[in-house]
C-alpha cells in the first residue's frame, strides 16, 4: 500500500507520470491491491480524470485504463467525453476497453453514431506503389479496432436473435473430422450421398445431416466455402479474400432468413506463424473483415455462431472452412461430468464401433476402471447390456459417473451398478460375459507388464467361458507380454487408435482351454 501511495504522490508532483501509471496498472490487477488503491483515492478520481487531458497520449491511455479498472460508475462520463474528443487513433480503443466494464447503456446512441461514421468514411482500398500504403493500413488498423470494439459493446445490450441452420437434407458439402486411422468406421455409417473416405476425414456430398448427427465416431463437421481455393497473403489480403468468397452470404444461405449479423470467431491452424503472434494476426483479419462486410459479420470472443477456420497447407497457402455452432449436437449430452483422466467420448465411440462384431446383446458387462463412465455408456449405446457394473477406487470419479448415468434416459435397458472399490478387491456372485475398460495411466510403482499380468489374472476369476475382454491401453506391448504368460486368453484383434500416444485397442477372448495367439495383429495405417 505504501508503494501505491508513493506512486500517486509522484504523479501529483508530475514526476515520471507515465511510468508510475504503468506500475499502478500492474499492481492493481491484484484485487486486494485494487481495494487498497481505491481506499487511497477516497472516491476522488480527479487526479486521474485530469490526466485524460494530458499532452502525452500514452499517459491518457494508461489513466483511462486505470479508471476502467476501478469499475466505479462515476468515472463513466469523463471517459466518454475524453473518447469523443480523442484525436490519437490508437488511444480511442483503450477508452472503450475501460468503459466496457461499466454500464455504458446511456451512451449507446453516440456509439451507434460513431459506428455509422466509421462505416461511411473508413478508407479501405489500397493505395498502390506509394509509401502511403503502409501508413494507410496502420491508421485503418486502429479505426478498424475501434469499430470492432464498438460493435461488440453495442451488441452486448441488443436483443440477439439466434440463427437456425436450415439445410439438413440434402446437406451441403461437408467434411467429417475423424480418428486419423479409422475414417472408414465413420464412412461406412453414412448411408446417403456421395462418400469419399480420406485419412482422418470423410467428405460427404448430398448427405442427410439428421442421419450424420446420429453417427458417434466423428469429432466435428467442417463446411468448405464454395469456390474457395488455397490463398496466401497478409492479414489485409486474407480479409479481402474472405470477403470475395462471400463467406457471409454462404452463412445466410445455410440458415433461415434473418437480418441479424453472424457472430463469429477465427481459428488459425498454422505451423509457420508463431503462437505469440497468432492473436494479433487473427484480430487484424477479423477487424478488417468486419468493416468490409458492413456489419453482416461480427467478430466476438463469446456466444459466436460460426468459426472461420484458416488451415495452412505445407506451401503456406490457407484453406478456409466453416464450423457452425448453430447445428445441435447432443450425441454426448450424458457427459456432464469429467476428469482430466476421462476417456474422450468420441474415442470411446470409435472403440465400441471397432469392437462391434465381438459385442453380445444383453451381455453382463463390467468396467473395472470406469472413471466417469464414458466408455461404459458408449458400450451400452452400441449394444444392449444388462446388468452393467462400473468399478473404480476413486470416489470422486465415481460420483461424477453417477451424475452422468442419471442425467439421461438413453439407457433404460442398462441398470448401472457403480461400486467404489479397487478392482483387485472386487468380487461378484456370478461371472461376466464381457469386460471393457481403459487401463489407468498411473499404475503406481508397479511396472506396466506386472500390472497387466495381475489384471489378466483377476479378470480370469470374473469372466465366464467364451467371454470377451476389450482393453484400451497406452502400453500394448506390456499387455502382450503378460498374455504370453497368462493362459486362457486369445488375442482376437488389435486396432491402433493413436500412433503418437501408442494407444491400442486389444480384443481378447477368454476360455481356459484355448491357446494364446499373439500373431493376429491388425496394423491400421
């Protein structure tokens, strides 16, 4: 607190004003120090509001941002008056940033006037072969940033009408992103339209989106923008390219008639643009695109309805795709509660689809490391099971599993019995037709092979003759080594699920007299 008091005193004496303001900003980002700072001001903001008239624009900027951080409504008028009078372009956006934390609704009419003025007078065209071009772009950068900020602030208090996707059947051309090694699992489930299976994706033309939304093995849907060709250029050129592609018009075509702007974000997939520069790169594209579209598109950090994804190819050119949040996807609505160790829902769905030929309807099923229940529920969605047991020694994960199994009515045929116990201490009155599980990542001090061997020994006590054992593991070699020592299991099939992580799905059959086979391994390149 004494340090803050010294900074304020130095500002009053006109000593190193800008540096002291910057230090105050850094300090009061801490809530307790901000309260101390407010106590020092005692409700009198004159020292800071007077600085909004300072000759140094960076002093005005920092004073404005500090006033905004106070979140005191009495500073609103001074900030808005200074914003209207400010002639240094890069400072104007900071006034708006400060005001955004306050109730600025009385000033929305003035904000709308400024939006109209910017849209009418903003210089957007290039000035060829002159030193003015960069200067023009730099100036416009600040005007565009102000325009984008104003639109976002005004829209916050305006009634937002949601857009509704309307092109369900036949659906427009789309790409289903899938497991890189098992796109065919998704492709064979698409029954309508022309289907082209590629590595990690499925391209569908003329499909039925209602049918596609029931398929559980894709991760996301991307829509190519018609007429798009790979394009390279700077932020300015990319914004103009997206405008020329009529991305906004295509969004309107895909949805029911509406005059409301489309709220969107930009996602960049690039290997050449450093991570620390991507945010600014995206902001420059978005602010310029907003201006070019005259409000038909509105960039926002939240409540967006569409994502414009720019995917960089190996030659540096970008391919644009649309991802829509206006299409309801409730495939995994049961998955309300998760932990960091939870199996991803789509990976669980892919695993159960691959294991489909080995699953028996009405089987008695056990997951000995069930966690929050994702793999167990995907198993029940693939084929009926009764009863279903989930065992886990972590009570917190099991409580989440209870919530997940109770929030949906999609499993009326599968009574879930969730048991908080270590699998190796678990006993049961009768044997199971199937064990399906994802090995835990942490096995304590025990080696992976020792754990796998102990697991197989325990499983043999709980499985009926001819039962199936389906294991997802990041250490398949250890499981296969353990299999060579444990009699009674036959390795029927393996599927590589993730090359990088080394994850495999191993499908075993249990029969005490069957020989162990280790050579029926299917690579999944």
